[in-house]
């Protein structure tokens, strides 16, 4: 894999986090698509990105999305747009896993474009 410069040599398709996991589905020059699973009662860090915007579509479960000063409740088949630079967080208030599709778009899509402000798991 390394000799062929395959991304799988450095990172697995499924990445585990304290709140659940995500899987890379599609990646292009200025976009990528991920499937995100958040376990019941868990939440991601309060964060922002300098180089990408995100669009989240809930496909299973219920989400609370913090977007700047708003708190938005999303159910299946509902979505939210997170513009570049907005402070945001995703939370699963439900009793079943939350699954959503995330579409990222922008000039840089690396995982190191995350500025954390608060984090339940001590990563801020």
C-alpha cells in the first residue's frame, strides 16, 4: 500500500473517536463525504474550521446542532448547513445511534483544520 501511495497505508477508512466513529465515503479535489455515527448521549467538540464548510443530513436518529448562537433539533431527513468559520457542535440526545452524512467542501479538508473550544474528552 505504501509503495502504491494508497491512503489506506496511513489511515483506515473507519476512524474511531470517543463519541463514535466516521467513515470516508468519497473524496474529490475540493469535497469529501463521510458517514458519521454518534453514540447515544455523546457529543463532538465545540469547534470551527478555517478552510471548509459542512452540510449534515440526518439519516437515522435525532441530532442537536449548535451553530454559532443557535441550537437546532434535527430528525431523520433534515439537514443543516455549517458555513466556513462558524462555531459548531453535534450531539446525540437520543436513545439510539445518530447516523448522518457529512459533505465537506473547501480548499483544504484535512483533519488538522479543527479548532476546538470545548471538548468532553479533554482534546481542547
